[in-house]
């Protein structure tokens, strides 16, 4: 495989369908996007790992939904890891890339660098928020943190909130290619039974803490198809998931040749942030002049930093808030 072919599949999501099993899926490779996300911050290793997994999940989940604007994934915990947040901004047109950004909040003093990253979330919830833009009410689905990974949380979310049998296989970490610097890579496969195949859940839930699991949502031939696809996915190796020397199309044929895999147009990904000075002004518009005064620096300005991309905004204090003077002038 040539280097050019390798790079062509970096930062892409490839949709596919298993016609014999009535299952749809996504195969994602995230390289430059993930490296760009993590380079905005100086996270310790456990936080980097959680952000990497969250970015990969967001890429696959976001591409399954016909968005007008944005899908957000949020994981909030009570432990040393307080928040993992990601956004998937839909493409603006045919052939345009989708944009992804992410950040984490954590208690550096409480974080154990030797402990499993996921275990340091503690109790909390996993949420998917879909914002379709102006004049559209956002949708939010929430499930408790469950399982031993963010992928398990996502599977529980789809079973519990959407009643869609869903499975993720993911791999991520630092890698070094010949002649290149070390950088983050991630890859994964998402399987999801078509919605019409699982309209009702069984009476008993088999998941952690009484939550629904994928197997609770299928029966008969659907259950056999789902089980067979999962067994095949279990044979995937981490190096196959992250690439870069295994093409996604070759991997799908290797895993699911008997299920008649059918691929669709790949979606390109890029790092992108939607922050702007106008949005900072809008966020400050709820404050009075007195409130703005408490935020004002000695030089008469108010500053704000974007948690996602690190952009730094400096505004004239007189020009922000609902009592603002136009352009800071009388």
C-alpha cells in the first residue's frame, strides 16, 4: 500500500451496510483531527485517552445522523475527571468536511496517572445532544455512566434511549510511522441494527444496573444476525482498526465478506471550532454593567478563552453586556 493511499483514509468515516444481516455501520480513521484536538491542550495521559475515545465515538455517531448543525457528546463525572465534551458540526454541503472539536475538565490533584482513565469518572451521565439550529428545539438523551469504557456508555445510550442495538470496536493511542513524528491515531467500527428490526425491548434488561443492552432488543433471526456480526467484529485487531496500512474497504471484506458489505461515500473530517467574537459578546449580553465591572481587567477590557481551541478574545468592557455602549462609546 502506498503512503498516498494511507493518507487518503486518514480523518474519514466510511458508511457501510451488511445487506444479509440488516445492519448498518461506520468505519472511522482519525489521525490529524485527533492530533490537532490534543495539541490545543497539555492533558496528562489518562485524559488524552478519554478524549481520543470520545472524538472517535463522536465521528462515528455524528455521521449516522442527518444533522443540520451540531451533535454534542458530553460525559460528566463525579470523580477526578469532571467533563469530556465533543462537538461534531455537520458538513455545510456535498463534499464538504465535517468538523470536530473536543476538550476535557479534570481535577489535576485528584487524578491518578497510574489508574484506569475511565474509572476516574466516578458516577455521572453520558449524554448525546443534537442541535438542529435556530427555531429547532435541541434533543438531549441521557444515560448513566456504565460499563468499563466510553464505548460501553455509548452502547448503553443507544439501547436505553434509542432502543437501537449498537456495538463499537475501538483502538487509539500514540503511533510512529517511518520517517514521521509520533502522533495520535484512532480507529473504530460501529455496528447498528436497522431501526425497523428492533421496535420493542424485552421485559428484562440485562445491562449494568438494570439498563437495557443490545441483546435485549433483538430476537429470532435478528438476534442470530446480530450475534453473528458481533462474533465477526470480535476478530478485528487493533492495528487493523487504526491502520494506516489496512484500507477500510479491505478490512470490511475481511470481517464481513459473507454478509455482503456495501459501502457508501466516505465523509471527510477536520478539526474546527465555531467560537467567534460575536458569540462571546452574545454570551456576555445577559450581564449588567455592574456584573461586567467585576469581570473587567485593569486596562478596561474583558477577556475570554475558548475551551475547545484556545482562542483568546479581548473586548472593550464598555461594549459588552445588555447595558453596553455602542463600540464602547457614548
